[in-house]
C-alpha cells in the first residue's frame, strides 16, 4: 500500500490532489530517476553501435530503478522514459527500423498508467507519447520505406500496450463493481434476517401480552387471583422478550472490532432457540388462551443450528397468527423428522388469517423467506373444511442424512 500518495489523484507529476511524499520516499523515487539517467548516459556513450532491440531491452531493464517514481509520479516517469528514448534513438548508429524499439519502455509505462490510473491521467499520458514519438519517427528515419516501417512499429506497439491497459483497467473496475454489489446484497440479506428475527421474537410476545392484559383488565375486580396470574405472565413474557432483544443487539454490536460492546456481561449472548424450546413456547401460547397439541413423527435427531432456529421461528410465528387471528382455543403442531427433510405443519380450526391489504403483515412473508433461504418448500392458506394451515418442508444436509443411516 502506498503510504505517501493519494491514489485518487489524476496521476500527474505534481498536480493538485496528490499528497506530498515522505522525505524517504521522495529520495528513493528521484534517486532511482538519477540512476536511470546514468544508465541512459552509459548507453549513449558506451554502446553507440548496439542494435535497436538490444538498446530496447536494456532500457526496459532500467525501468527497475524507476519503480518508485512510477508509483508516486507516473507522468514524471513517463516523461523521463520518453526523454531517454529520444536521446538513445538519436545517438544510436543502428539505422534499421528496430531502432524505434527503444520507445518500448515508454510504451510500457503508458500501459501501466492506463491500467492503474484514472482516465484523465491515461489521456494525458497517451497525448504525451503521441506528441513525442510521432516527431521522433521523422527524426530517426532516413527514407519513405524506413519511415513507413518505423511508423508501423510505433503504432502497433503503442496500440497494443494501450489496449492491454484498457482491458486490465476494465477488469479491475468490473471486479470492484462485483465486490460492491456483493457487499450491498450481503447488507440487504442481513437486514432482512434481522427484521425476520425481531418480528418473530416480538410479535409472539406482544400478542401474548395483549391477550393477558385484556384478561387481567376484565377480571381485576371480580377475580384478583386471575388478574395477578395475568400480570405475572405479562412480566415473564416481557422479561423474556427483553432478554432476547438484548441478545440480538449484543450479537450485532459484537461485530465491531475488539468486541468493545457487550463485553461487560450485562447482556450475555445465549444460545439461539430451537425445537428443544418448543415446550416453553407451547406453555406461553396456552397462557394466551390457545391450547397447542404437539405431534412428533419419525426419529428425532440433532439438527443444524440454522435449520433448528428457522423451524422454531416458523412454529412461533404460526402460533402467533393463531393467537391473534384464528379466534380458536386449539391448534395442532406436527413435526416430522424424515430421512432427508424436516416437515412442519401447524393447523387450526378457526377463521383463518385475515386476507386483504395488511391482513397477513410480515409474518407469512418472513416464514416464506426463511424457508426459501434453506431451499425448502412452504405453503400457507385457508383449509377447505375451515381453519388455516401452514406447512414448511426444510431439506436436511446430506451429512445429516448420512449420519442417520450410519446409526
């Protein structure tokens, strides 16, 4: 990571928006530039009769000391390589078209700028290369044939590196766009999960509290004992709901670094509820005036946590709808443990869930989303002989099925 320059700059060699490099970084960058010029000077004075491809190879290798300058001041590095290309091409005694290969170093720098810098910097860099290399073709050529072949080499190399840089930049932008989309989808999915969890947790408890409060208000004068029992049920349900809300909030806040929140033990993160807690849910529903008959089919076994929690929440929400909407004092819950799936069925003989706008609220939607996330099947609707029926089929992982067969 570059600790001395803002990467959101225009890539210029000193324009606005670029942070000033640290002294050590600047010394390394410009020291490398000086070493690069030394190499260029040795080429001009030491090997004037070297072939063009050899000179190009040496200039490409000489880009290594320029790496720091290229990272912090890419346009300055490009200008330096163009200057070196003009000097070496003008001093070389090789008059073949291959002499123009000395500009490969500047073309490579151009490709890097196009691939890694903003489009404004890429346009400036391409303009610099064209302004320098086009006149250089006329300077280093000695006839129409030489000019044609040299111009072809220049255009092909320039076009190749520019398009390669464009491809790499588009791939990088596409990758960043996909990553941003994945993050957005993950945030949305987490918000929906939290909404479902809070709804399933609170809706059932508030429904029980509302019914118990109504019972208490009606019998407070004539049956004080019943009123006290209703108030105790309200208190117990409220405390349980508050504890669940605290656990949910702690789970959310503990996602922050260092676990700074929720570490004082005031709101311990307890285990998530599951079908093992169904008896307590049935008792609470009975306190609200609805007797629940639970039937279990098949051989019970340990369920994966996400399936266990979803099964519990589906039953909880279905019972909440029975309490709030069915107008009946009885319902039946059937839990079937199959070889590869878990089946949940909640049936009542009441008047069913109200239809129309706002009739079903978010309860059935939340149940359907939970089942869909686990790739299961869900149905909910009025029965032909009266009442309402909710059915969910949750597939179990293959590992769970294999473990069951081994037993």
